[in-house]
C-alpha cells in the first residue's frame, strides 16, 4: 500500500539544507549591511577643489572646499561642484552595496526579485 502525505523522495532533508542555506545567507547579508553602514566613500569634483564624503547609510558626513573655489561672484559653479561630488560619492557607495550583496546572493538580483519564474 502506498504511503500518503509527506514529501516524496526525501524532501525533508533537502528542505532542511535549503533552510540552513537561507539562514546562512541571511546572516551574511546582515554582516554585509553592518559593514556597509561603516563604509565611507569620498568623491571629488573640480580637480579636487570640492570633496564630499558619504557614509554607507547614504548620509553626507563631510564636505571639504578649497579656498579658491569659494567665489562670491560664482556661487552657481560651487553649487554644481558640490552636487557633482555628492552624486559621484552616492553612486560609488551604491555600487559598493550592489557588489557586496551580489557576492552573497551569487548574482540572483536580490532576494525576492530577479527570478525568471
């Protein structure tokens, strides 16, 4: 008489392995997020006249301006340089974040997304 219910072919063992792998991945992601939060990236614009440092939390933690870039008659240029340096720093921290997570997920496109089904 055939057994009813349960998982055919020893599925519980496979399910346990899958759960262990998921827990391991979750722990790695938590560690990577903690490392990312502590990471800082500095980007410059105007040949180094403006530097902006951004944290892994995507917060500006430092802005450094060279004296020669502070021209009261050309505030627009200073604004553009600050914006350019900030955007580059944010792009770099985002790239670092994506690379960090990609190492853990194996390029799956993140949890819950990127699957073809």
